């Protein structure tokens, strides 16, 4: 294994933004933008990492043990996590990492990097039984979220690792379902406004949990998984004015996601129905969780005015990207309208098969 190529796609959340850290379901898909990690064995005890897209290089001594992690040092956190899986490097590699996923745009370039890094390390030094989509996704989640006690959930890592469109139950009864249905007409547009992540996630997660726990104090058998949107007013009366939007968004987005799952499981996908549900989901994200910014609002308004079936912000919010659903005949007009509204870049996205690796055994 003199040369290993590890590839991981980006992802977009279709339904369930800001739900996975509440243990609630999401529907997301891998998209055909990628991080590509190319590793060639060297004769040293170091990883020589080159990231030309961000004009950065890094040297990691494979025998150097760090007692504390620096913020968002996913290279080192992954090495620490994999030690617990008995995956320990014993020789060096020259590593070149490039990507086509827009950076800081809400399409999970950082998670794709972690997944690609996990795949490479397992293939080079680990047990082959770890090299399954499920195990790679879980290890990436541990390295990116648990190792830093960060507020995120499992959507990003599992969407990228499993590929396709997935329905993910993120609660105590963790499970997933790969929805192998064709989804065409998905347009992704990057606003060029850097997204917020940790601060925004902390605020939303904290307040959403507070709201749910407050309802539980008054409704002993309350369970979000069985709560009905029709009973919303009954629950809101137990909450202070500042917590009500967070609870309504959690319950509303849960309701929309379950409806979307039903739609995705129909014999023929109804794009009008999916688009309408995307619009409902965006309503909760914009008007209750308030995670949009003016440029995102302008881009979504332009898409809808140009005939989009549905549109929503993607990711943690405060900037980033939007996902738009379109019929084939309106893709060009909608794309032009979004660009005229100020988008930095735009592309027609296809559903990707998920993270994978290839190996080259060159002659020495």
C-alpha cells in the first residue's frame, strides 16, 4: 500500500437542520463535491501534510503524543480516537489534500476531511473490519464532536460515510435507512458569507433543550417522538416567551421531517411535495431559529420567484449555502436569479455514493 487515495463527499441537509443534537431524525444526502486525500509512503516517521487550497502545510510526528488538543485539530483528535481502536501509525506518509467542497459554506468540508483522514489511517494501519461505512462514520463523529465535547450531532459524518440519501434516527434508538430514490433538480448555492458554527450551535442546542425539559416538567410522559403538532399550543403555555420559538421549531421540524420520510418512501417521488416541505422547514429555520442573514434571504426569495419548488438554508446558519429544488426546465433561470441575488457560486448537485478509498501498489 504505497499510495492510498481517500475520497469523501460533501453533504446537504434536506430535512432536520438543528435536530440531530436533540436526538431527532434528519434526512440528508451526500453530494458530488469532494475532499481527496492522496497519501504516499515515505521513509520517515512523520506525516507531511500539504493543503494547497488553504495554503497550509503540517508535519505530524507519528510517535509524538499530545496531552491536550488544540481547538479543531481534527488530525490529532482522529489519531487519538483511533488509538482506542488499536490503530497506531508505524511509518510516515506524504499526504496531499485538495477539495471541491466550498469551505465554510454549510456543506461539511471539515467533516469530509475528517472522514477522508479516518479512512486513510484505518486502511494504512488499522483492522480491515473498521473499514465499513458505519464504523468510519462513527469514528469520524467521535473525532470531530465527542473528542472536543462539541455541540454537533451525527448527521454530517454519517451522511458522508454512508452516501446516498439517508434517514437517520439520532436518538437513543440510533438507526438509519438508506433511501435509494432518484433526486434530481437539486441546486446548491454558496452565499459567500462565512457560516457561524460553534457559537450558534451552542445557543440553539442549549435553548432547545431547555424548552423541551421545561415541557417535560409539566407533561410527565412527554416524548418529542410521539408529540403532535396539533398539540403545540398546549405545550407552549408552559414556556416563557423566549423559549417558545425553540420548542415550536423543534416540534415543527420533526413533523416536517417525518412527512418528508413518508414522501421519500412512496413508489414515485413527488418533487412538488418535497419542495413544499423544504419551504416549511425553512420557515422554522428563518422565522423561529433566526439563522439566516440578508443575503441568504435574498437568494431564497429569488429562487422561489424564479419558479423553484422549494428552497432552504443549509447547515448551522449565519451564512453558508442554500439548497434549492427545481424542475429540469427551470434550472438555468433559477440559477441566474440566485447569482443575480448575490450568490458567490452555484452548481447542480447530484447525490453521491459516499466515502471510499482506492489503493495503488507502485513498483519501487
